[in-house]
């Protein structure tokens, strides 16, 4: 198998974007659907699970629960790859460096021939398609794990986490009502909501939901609509 498949596909999508004649997001979706045709899985039993969700949306929790019954899956975390490479370099990575490090990490993981979980936001349609194409090239059956339906619950958890740091003591499900008018809690809420809306806008999330681009190119979509977390949306354990 040719190495650096991810970089090869990245360059392919860059050329597609450069050739896009322009228009609205609907025009873009039609253009990509016509030109970015992913490889069809050849029937292999190797499985890849690609996580799809906002920052702090419960992806790590889903992985932890999934691994209880699926211990044979290797995990490749985009955040871990970037963090590790940044620590080695001693400064922030450029976009080109992030792509190169992630490509190398992906090559290493898939070369093991194991089932894999790819942990990252992958909200951007093009970034997601580069990954899906690369996994198909490596002979994987790809499932998209869509965790976005629970973002209302996870947003509340993120607000409480940020508020805890600002206040200097834990803000939990049990005591959050006493903090809702606290200026530090309100500042935490504003910070989290602004970041979430920026992330949602930059990924054209609403347009993707409307046009159905979320599932484009994958074998199946697994929708997570019940939070599996102890501190929010359920009984604390």
C-alpha cells in the first residue's frame, strides 16, 4: 500500500477546491458529490469508526464506553497527535505540519491491520472526506459516529467546567442553580456559547444537516442521542 495516502488525498481535495467555480453551499455540495467520489469498500472486515462532534461533545466518553465491549480497536486521536508533536517542536504547528504528523500517525495505525477509532471533531466536510477516502484506500469499512445530537447537554457540562475554573470550586449538577446568576458563571456561559457558534459556523454545520453531507461517502452513520455521562444528563455516579 502506498504510504502518505492521507497527504495524497489532501492534495486531491485542494485541487478540487481550487477548481470549484463558485456559488452557495448547495452548489458546493453538488460539485463535491459529482467530483469527490470515494472508493467503495471491497468487503474487508477491517472497521473504522470516525467520530463527528463539537469540542467537548462527549467523544472521549463514547470511546470509553465503546471500548468496554470492543477492546480490539486502536485509537488515533487528532488532539493527541497535535499535542505530542507540539511538545517535541516546542511551538505551535503549522497547518502543513499538522497534516504531515496526522498522516504519519494514520499510516502507522492502519499498517497494524487493526480496527480503528479516529477521534477528532471532523465537522468540516472536506476534512472528513479526506479521512474517509484515505481509510477506504487502506481497505476499511467506515462508520461515522455522529455525536452532535447531544450538544445541548454537553454544552451545559462545558459551561460548568469553565465556570468551575473561574470560580475556583466545582460547579456541578447539584449546585449549578445557585451559580446561574453569578457573573463568573455568566462569563463562562458566554465564552462557551461564542466558541460553539463559531465552530458551528466555520463548519457550515447547519448547511450540512440540511443537505445531508454528514453521511456522504461512509458505509453507515451511528447516531448517539443519549449522553453516557455521569455528571450531566443522567444520574451522577
